[in-house]
């Protein structure tokens, strides 16, 4: 979608977005924020190509029913744009985005719960009245999310050409941070994907559609539909849902993969903090800080595992006894 900007900032907004896209950033979500910013500047008849503190303060006011995260993102986009204007020689005030603290606690499924979820998935059946049900894609989608830890958006954006079942890896081209990455898959997951693809290709209507996860009519599977099936699955699995904003969510399969991976690496003798850079790179995080919370979750859920790891690591350092008399003599 091509947006048109009408204020004095319009040409520079277009340059800024073009620059971001050329650097590989997925700069789609910022479109609404810049349209709103442009409209405010147009309504206020702003004529100077510079963002004043007064204008930035008015822009930063929290809007009715606006979440803290949405406000943070909105201000962050304009902060980056203000820096861009400063680099061009237009002295602008750079608004500071407020800190956002997430109050959501990820739901980590146990391995027994995941077995129940898989069993429920395999018993799902479409309604006799709905010939366009996406149910046949759900069992593989759930396995893929848990087996790789990729985001639901990354999974649904996969094309058939992105999935290499011979060499067993996925190529993710729509990542959150705007960078492509390669993710390996296990033999069992590759077999499940292969079985799904063979069934998928039997439907004539999907020949022209390259998306891997589709409905029988050939249209791509949506996040809304995937989440609706997920809610149904955990209900049948007798896993309680806390309501909107409390989860479990589809994204919690990514959290579960991360914690279970750390547990597996720790049980194999690898210290959790040595495992952290490996998991961080695999998940596509830009910093270890984003991955560090999984260590805390693992420590809370598996305290005995952490104690065992600490006992092993403690033997690597010699015990030093201090002679207090010698210290006093020195």
C-alpha cells in the first residue's frame, strides 16, 4: 500500500521509509504512525521542516484506549525520524519513548501437555458442512511452532520454496528484525511437513498458491484462523485459558520451545549461560537480553536442574583458604 503524505514533512518521511527499507528493515507497521504524524502536522499548518518540543510533546500524549506498547512504538518511529532530520541539517527535538514493562507471564507447556496437544491435533476433523476448513494444516503448524520456535507470522509467511525437506531446513524471509535466517528442522518434523505437502498438492485449487499453509480454496491460512483452532485445541486438551491478555497464546509455543531447549542443553552438560548465545542466534534475537528471560523461566520451573548445573560448575574453580595471620602480618 502506497501512502500519500501532505504535510511539509511528507517528502522526508518518504525518504526515511525508503532508507529503512533499503537497509533491510521490515518497515510496514510504521506506515500508520507516519500517516497520523503527517495529518497532525497538516492540521497545525506546520511550515518548518523541524520537529519542535511542543509538537513532539503533543504527539506523545497517550491516546484513549491506546496500549503502552502501541504508544511506545508510535513515539519510537518519530524519534528515529527526528534523528534522520537532524542528520539532514534540520534541528529537531527527539522525543524519548517511555519504558514499557510487560506484565504478561509466558505460559510454558509441559512435555506431557504437548503430547496431549499433539494427540488432540491428530484427532481433529472438519465439519461436513465446511469444505473449506483449514483443519488439515493445523497439526503440522502446531508441530512446526513447537519444534522450531519460530513466530506464527514467520510460519504462515513460509512459501513452499522456503522449505527444504531434503536438507531439512527452513528459510525465513519475513523476520521481525528485517533479516532472513535459516532454521534447521528435525527428521520427524521434516517427515510431518512432507506428508502435509503431499496432501496439500492433491488439491487442484492450490496449484497457483506458493504459501505452504493454506486452506482448501487456495487462500493462505490467517493468524486469526490459526489462533481460533489453537483455542479449540487447548480447550479439548483441558488446558485452562485465562481470557484475553492472559493466555496461553500461540506465541507461548515459542517460549515453550526456548525453555525446553535450554533444559535439553543443560541435561546434556552445557551450562545455561553458555547455551544462551546459541539459543539467541537461533531465535533471531538482536541481543542476549531478549533471550535471558528464558534462563530465569527455566530456573523457576526447573530449580533442581539449575542446582545440578551449579554443582558441576563449582568444581571447575579451586577452593582458596585464607590465612588471616599472614594477612595481618602483611
